């Protein structure tokens, strides 16, 4: 019995590509889940959506110029976030409308470029990731960015949390609010870039939202929300990667399915505990 | 205790989208007083606050706090801000003690790890606003008055001498309003400056010492006795107020020419009584402890 269970884990890991897939999924699962807490609390879900779509023309351009694709993706993603902020501040159009135009415009530009330019960038891989085909080089690159971003966010989590909760107070006690704002945007772009090869620009959006939303449903303290989000995300990444091998289905989508299922479960559990709280509050 | 003085000189603010929020506002605020900042919505009350909080850059003029630039004053934690209830995300996963601890972040090191001094300051601040027993509650589980109190506690824990309060009485009942006013008066007695942005006219004479009336430009500034007059209020609010006047014969059967004027928007009304419909008597008596039984 135990042997069969153990085999479920060891069998996939006998393959090197599965080892790489598991490692990279855990790394990006961690960085995405940490960022998801800030994203959910700041109400930036659409921003995550926007920045990830906007990296597409950056990939195409980077290929043409001959620089690493990640750098192109990072610059394009950040450009989308900054352009959105600039247009919002200097016009009467509301942020969500500006964002909608900027990111779909950039995404479309990327599609146009990819149909015209001969690249070795596969559109399907960019959209949905190719976690099983990931190279050691990719693992090192994604892992370095993911670990760096995770550390920065964990170490400065109180400052970022305060910025999300009450930017006015953050400013009043002398924190540099613009620095925190752009810091978060840069971290968002980097997180997306690190997840690009494994999860793709569509699926990363879910990884950037679901764990934080799950944590938010289940607790009332920020640090606990962070722990729940990370646990849920890493659990999904491990089970998703291993199960995809046995079921012979696509890996990254399965991870996202598990995360979404856990979120739905958290919604029901959260509603029950909330109901209990109201009862005890009333007496 | 130092004597913080806020000097606002010829302050103008125009937002990048072209909206002129403030034009040529100059006031000097002394410590040890409560100053009301009164005007209609969009009159520039929050822009004036934002200028003092380093959130908007003046297009002309400047703000100095205790002789320093706003930026330096903020670094020294001289200014505290108590936000409007509507501005706060009450579902945010923070406990009461977490919020009050945020007041101490400016005193902490790089990692924001609270020291014993920080924990003590938080405990004292919670004690001061009578919220110690609620410290483990999530902020959304509090009543309207309690919600206000924890943000006042955060300002106290921060230790600033200038406290900016944005609409402190919206969504709180009269009893809570009275106890908040008592709290503010005890803070001012210790030499702080409290600046209160409000459109709640009726409460201004009962707790403010000075008042600033603005509508993009400065309309009037001075003590409540001399500044909070019907004429100035008409200038500040134009036709925005409900205005009831009962003069002489409407009110008395004798020759008495005095009358009553009631000015109100949606909150507590301002009642003026005296000759010419109350133009000459402008102050409702400051509430004393003895009045409240």
C-alpha cells in the first residue's frame, strides 16, 4: 500500500524532465502565491492580467533584437503598468478602461508581430506554458528571479502590506509611497517573467490570484494569509505536476484547476466560519 | 514638548488632469488648538490635507511644519492622519493591534520588527481610547465609534503632535461623537494641534477653537467666535444649505426683534440666535462636562 503510494511520487521523478518540472513549479508557485496576497488586497487582479498579456510584444521584439526573451518581456510588462498609470493621471478616463485599452493593444501588437516575424517562439507555449519541455538553463533563470522576488517580498512584507492597506498613512510616517508602488509593479513584472516558460501568460494570472484569494477567505491576519497562500500554492504545484504525469494531461492547467478547486472549497469553509462568528458575536 | 506650527503660504494645487483644487491659501496654525476645516465637497479640504501629508506637490507656494519641509516633518513622525471611515478596507486581514502597530513603523528598523517600546506604545494608545479588550478583533468586527477609535489610537502610538482628522463624525452616534470630542480635547490640552476636515456644521462651535472656511480659495480663517458667522458660512456654502429663519414677529408676541436661524445640510444643524436673525450671536455654548448628565 505504502509502496504504491510512494511509487506515485517516485515513478514520475525517475525522469529528469519531471524533476525539472517539479522544481520550477514549486519555485514559481511560491513567488506567485506571495505576490497574490498583495494583489488581492490591493485590488490589482486586473493589473496582473494586464501586465502578463502585455509581455507578448516584448518577447517578439527581444527575439528580433537578439536579447534574452525575459528582458524583453520584463520591459514590455513594466511599460504596460507605467503607461496605464501615466494615462490615468493625465486624463479623465478611469484606470480600468485605460488598462483594458493598453494591455489588449499591446497583446494584439504582439500577435501581429508574431504572425509577421519568423521566430522560434511558439504561441501556444507562450500562452499556456511548456513546463515539461523546460531546460536546466530555464530552471536556473526562473528560479533566480523567483527566489530573489520572494525574498524581497517576504522581508519587506510589512511595508508593502501597509501600502496596500493605507497608502496615506504610509506616506505620513515617511515611507516612500511611490517607491513602494513602483516596487510592487516591478516585482509583478518579474514574477510574471519568471513564470512565463512554465505557466504561460494566461495561466499565470490564476496562479497570481487564486492562492491569495484562498488565504483571504480563511483567516483574519496577514501573516497567516501569506502562509495559507504559500501552502495552497505549493501543494497544488506538487500534486498537479505528479498527477499530470499519471493522468497524462497538461501540467500547468492541472495545477491551476487544483488551485481553483481549493479556492472554491475555501469559499464554503470561509462562509461557514463566518456564520459561526456572527452567532458568537451576537451573544 | 515642542511647539509645532503649520505655516501654509500662498498654497496652490493643480492636479495633472487640469483640475484646480486650491488657489493661494495662506494660514498659520498654532499648537494646542482644534481647528475646523470647513467647506463643501470638492472645496479642497482633502487636497489641503494631502499637501500637508506630502501626497500632492504644490503648484505654487509651500507648506512648512515646525520650520521644516513636509518631507522632513513626516520623517520625524510629526504628522498623523486619521482616515475617513469610507476610505478604509474593513475586510483587510488585520487585527486592531496590527493597525495601531502601523503607527510605530516609522520608528522601527528596516525589517519593521517591533521592540518593547513599540509594544508599550501600542498598549498605552489602546488603553487611552478604551479599546484594549478589542485588540485581537479583526477591524471589520468593530462598531462605527470603535473603528474611529483605533485609528485615533494609531495616531497616538505614532506620537505625532499634529493630527489630521478627516470627517471624524460620519457614521457615529451622538454619544460616541461626544466621547470622541472629549478625547480630542484632552489631546489638545497636551499641546497637540488637531485639524478636522468636516462638513458637519453644527458640531464645529462645540469643539473647535479656530476654523478655516475654504472653497478653492481661503474664505475666512480665525477663531470660531469671529469667523464662524452666518455671512462667512453663506460664502462657503452658497445655496447648499437648508436655511430656516424665524425673526421677531414670527417668534415673539412682543417687540423683541431677535430671531433664530437654523443652518443645516444633512447633519447636526447650526442654530444662531439674536438680532437680525442671529447674525450677531454666532457661538453656541461650548459643551461642558456638567451639561452632560
